[in-house]
C-alpha cells in the first residue's frame, strides 16, 4: 500500500519527470561531447551587429559571406536564418543570394514550424522558393521545449500532415 501511495504521489506531482530532467541535465553537463575541429560557427553576435549594422542584414551580405567561404572548400554551410519573405527594399539581393547559393552548391537552409499567432495551429514557414531551389536541402529547425522550458531533444523528421522535413542537422553531411 505504501509503495502504491508513493508511486501515485510521485506521478501526480510529476516528481519522476523532474528527477529524470535533473539526472539527464547532470549527465549532459558533466559529459560534454567533443566539438569536432573541422566545424566553424559564424554567429550573429553583438560584435557582428556593431560591425555590419542592425538586424536584419541584406541578403547581399549573406551572398558575400558565401563568396568569401568558397575558396575554403567548405563541406557544408548551414544558415539558421529563416528567409521566408522577399526583400521588398532590395529585391535583387534575393537573386544575389540565390546565385551565391547555386555557385556554392553546399548550402542548407531551414524551414520553421510554429503557430502564426496565439490562436492558430502550427504552420510551416518555408524559405523563398528561389532560395530553396538552390539549397542542397531544406530541414526543420523546430525544437520542442520540455515543460520547464528547456530543449532536451528534437524530432528527426517533422512537418504538417506528414513528417517530411528532416532536422537541418540531419540533412547536413
């Protein structure tokens, strides 16, 4: 009886899930994976913003980045930027980015899955067709948060109706 009561209380107050999160977080923090030396992250940080100006940057800036990376024979370039809308102020910049992506032939871009508003169900926020046509692959960047607001995993495939899109990390060699 005591054991049943204990299990019931632990389940009701989600203590088993909290304990699981604590143990998982402890293990991950104390056993970090080695970062491969052949990976470089080009981040949008405060230094970049002060040098290149406020966000969002022009698509031509991203196209120039691709051109600068070309001589380094990168295996893959992954953008974690949603290029969902055309550049209304500088439409030729979309073409420049598409051309740079085609020339690089190693660019992966994301699709994002999220609700359009607080009342809507989920929707796929796809990149511009001219960009997705030039990308090697498109993958989702949707991350599911646990009830405490921390992401501890992700779905390898996701999509609306059918889990079509691989995670962008999985789509990248």
